[in-house]
C-alpha cells in the first residue's frame, strides 16, 4: 500500500513514530543524527500545515458542490463547513473559519507563498501575515507581491518573522501607495477593546486605536504616574498607570472598588470562612470572562463587593442551588418558543457563558434549541444550550443533527447536561456542561457514537461573577 492509497493511515503511522520519539525512544545516537532529526521535524511542521490547508480547501469545494446540488442558495453555500473543520481539528469555529479563508486565498491568489509553506521557508502564521498585508489591495498588487517576494525561495532565506512582515509591507507601500493611505484613513473603523485571561488571576485588556489616540492614552497615563511618584506614591510606575486606567474608564474612586453582580453556585461551606466539620471549603470557583478562581479569592470577591456602602449599593447576589443527589441545577421550563430572559440566563450560567460547541471558546450570544422547535423541540432547560452566533447559524446547514443525551429523563437527570452533535461527515461529538460542586463522579465514557466521537467536558464551576455596568 502506498501513501496515495490511504494517506490518512500513512499520516497516523507517522504520528505513532513521532509519539515514540517524544516518549524517549532512542532513535538518534550521535550528534549528527540528533541534529538531522531535528531538522527533519522542523520541515515537518510547515509541510503538515500546507497539507492541512489543502485538505480544508478541498473539503470546502466538495461540501459547496453538495449543497449546490441539493438546491441550497448561493448565499448559504458553505454554511457549516468551518464549524465541521473546527470540530475535526479541535479548534474554535472562528479559528477554523480564518484558516479556511487562508487556504482558499493562498491557493487561488498567492501560490508562490503556499509553495514556500510547503517547502518550509515560511510558517503558517507567516503565510497568514502575508495575506493580511495584502488583504485590501487589488489582485494585481497581491500577485506582484507574491511573485517578487515568494517566487524565489532564496529571497526569504534567513529572514526573521518581523523581516518578512516588513518586506511585505514595503512592497505593498511601493506598489500601491494611494491604497495604503486610503486604508489607513479607514482603519479607525476597526478600533475596539478586548480582554483575555492571564495567569495568577490577572486579565489583559487590549485596545486597538488610531495611532494618535493610542500615543495620547499612554502619554496621559505616564504623566499621571510621574505626578503620583513625584508626590511620594509608593506604587510602581506601572501600577499607577494601571490603576489610573481603571479609575478613568470606570469612574471609580479607587481601582479596587469594583461593584459585582454575583451568581453563586457553590456549597455554603465554600462561601463561609468557617465551614462546618467535614465540609470542603477548597473547591475552585469560576469567574465568567476569566476562568477558574480559588475558593479564597472567591470569598475575597464577595467580601470586597460588600466592603463599603458605595460598592454594596451597586452589587447584587443571586444564589443558584444544585440538587445534592444529582449535582444538577434546579431547572426552569417554558412552553413558548421564545426563551424567557430568566431561563436564558440560567442556561448561560449552566454553560459558563462559553459556547457549547467543542473547542469553541467564544462567548455565548444565542440561547439555542438543541432540537429545533419546528420539529418538536421544547423550550426547556434540557433542550437548550448556549452557542456563539457563528456556531448557531452553522448548525442550521444541511446534514447536521443534534440531540440531548437522555433528554426524556430531564427532570431527574443525574450529572451534567450533554449534547451530541453529528456533522455531515458522520462524526459525532459530545459536549458536557460543567460539573457542579458536590456532584457525584461522572459516569464512565459511553463509547463510540459514530465514525469518530469526542467527549468534551468543562472543569467544575462554583462561582459566576459579572461586572455590573
């Protein structure tokens, strides 16, 4: 059998070899052999990326053809492909969609750059950067950049990541100066603020601003820090800048006077400083928008929110109790198609505010009926899940099916809420809602549900906190 006969099997055999090497197999005895192996492994990564991009593009073409033959309108053809690829590659719908766009564009419009990925001269993120630099130029300009920068492998030899970016930007500026100026004038429309969790209960808040505004913001914070330090403030310059940013954007008197709207889902023992004998007060918590939080910090957040009259007036507490026997939240039901706000909030809390599609970490935007109302799905907790906007639209594409596990026993369900998603390719994936504190151990794996099954679960959840407006 050759690679052409069964490429998937050949790749899996290669994966076995790589795992053997990673496990410490003695496959390289001399310095020369080790360096040679390292060079081969270095070439493997971009080649694998190029092959994956090719497969993604081919699958997109095939799925679009199937949908066209089934009578799907042109504007809806391709719906669900990125979600299917995300499940197969164990990544989010957003990342899979972006990767699919890279595959289609590179193969169609920058073939030399794709060749440089294949031969290892470029890495996938560098190819993505080249496409980003030429995203808004005419096709003729993009083709010229591809030809001048990527046709000859020696042109990129020895260049670092920043140098490749700089060369691409320089070529675009020389080939299309008017376009660069025009796009710079429009770029302010993309300004935004985002946040990402950081280690040790920290959070990174980033802002994409027009250059003059960004420089002004940093200059103002530095000036405030300089004045505070000159007046004898013991905080470091960075600490003063961070605290000033919080105070000026929130209007708080001090940076740590943060009002909280707290939804508590934890045993009373974990919320109390002195638990009763035998009770565990060390269960971890979960902070919506951040992630896991230790029990001591969870209690500190509660104490801080009620520390003075100002923050107490703007803070609230909602207690959500779990069934001690099954570990599931007390559910709410609705007979209407539209999901009531209270039930939607309940479902979003149950799902931690994170999209239930496996590997998608986007925030929940829609309260989705697992089984559509049109075919008999109920507007109750067992048949509801939180999805991001992209995944909710993608699941409506032809060939997808979804159902809750043991949904007929919902009132007495033991354990987390489970949804099985089956893709048009016949692969099935299980997503599980978070295990609640004090819940019994989850049941053993159910086994394979289809050609490929993945059981996707979240970590235990105790505390959900949303910063009040």
